[in-house]
């Protein structure tokens, strides 16, 4: 019997978040679809930096730790974290790591963090104080263990498969497949051999930066739809969206089994 999974979208926005501060500084005049102004009355338009929480077998697995993690954890009342997966080392995916310390105090072992060698090395560099035995503890230091992964591994009874993807000059950017769910928030391209790892999905969660104007490190809505149609999951949710995606008016572009995610969505 398959183990059920619960996914909470902690954040669905880009590195700027929505509304982005650069748009606010211009009186929201840069937002052609009124997403930013509507975000003050419609919370589905307010997007914190991208991350999800997956619950299964009474465990909580966090994918990425955004700068908004403190707010996200309070909003969702996250009771514990048992493991963390890191997609890549960009700031909007790791800069919440210091706040993880609140989830490590009562653990018998350090909280495991999994990612590519590039990601774990970056974390060790960005947060050197965490791993320096000479650091004065003060208000508390997260107790973490860094684990390099390249191949599928078992985590709390489910197979976790890292999916290498192209995302700018990074050499160690991953999406992840856990059981029949895949999460790929930042991507420009998946090469064919790795697409084979994404067959027969119940749910695909995929990058969708904006509706128009191609981007050098991300796919945009037409490209996201094309990849989703090629992979043919039962359900697809788009994430990592800027203020150029209006979840209502742009829904007309989507197939019936596609949808735009929003912060706090639970599936």
C-alpha cells in the first residue's frame, strides 16, 4: 500500500518575492497585471521565496530554506523538521538556514541536510560559523550534518532521486523526486537522460518564472507548459513565479490538470 504524502507550499515566489521591492519603489507601476496591488487584498498573489514541506511516515522533509523561512514556519505552525533537501546554493534557497536552529535543540543527532557537493560546500562557506568548532555558541548554533548526494537514496522509507538540471552556471543544481512527486523550482533545461527519471508522476511541481520574455536561467510559462505536457504527470503545479503571473487571468493558458500554486496551498 502506497504511503500518503502531504505537501505544503511554503513559498511560491522568485528571489525578489511578490510584490518585489523594486516594483514598490516605482509605485507598482512595473506590474502590468496588477498582481502587486491585488496582493494586498488577495493573499494568493503574495509570494514568499520558493520552498515546500513534505510530510510522510510521520516525518517532515523541508526542500530549501528560504530567507522567508521564519515567517513560513510560523504561518504553517511547522512542529518539527526531520531532514532538509537543498536544490542549489542561490541565496533565496539557503539563507534561512540560521533559523533552522530552533528545530535542532532537542535532537539527539544533528539535522541532516542533503544536496550536491556544490550546495553543501556553499553552505559550509556561507555559514562557516556553524561548522567552526571554535565558534562561541552565544544564542545558539544550528546542529547540522551536511551530506553530499549524487544517486538515489532512501529517506524515511521513500526513495529520493536527485534530478540534475541546468540553471545558469551552477554545476550542482537539483530537482528532487520523492516517490511519485517531483519538485523542480529553478531550471532552464533538463537533458533527456534525466527526463527519464520523471516518468509516471502523480504530481510535478515546476518552475514558471513569468508569462513572456525568455530568461537565461529559468523557463517561462510556455516552456513550463511544454515540459509538463512532455512529462505527462497526473497533476502539475507551477511555482517560482514573479509578478508577471496572474493566477486567475493566466489560468486560461493551462490544461485542466495544471494549476498555479500559491503560498499555503496544501495537497
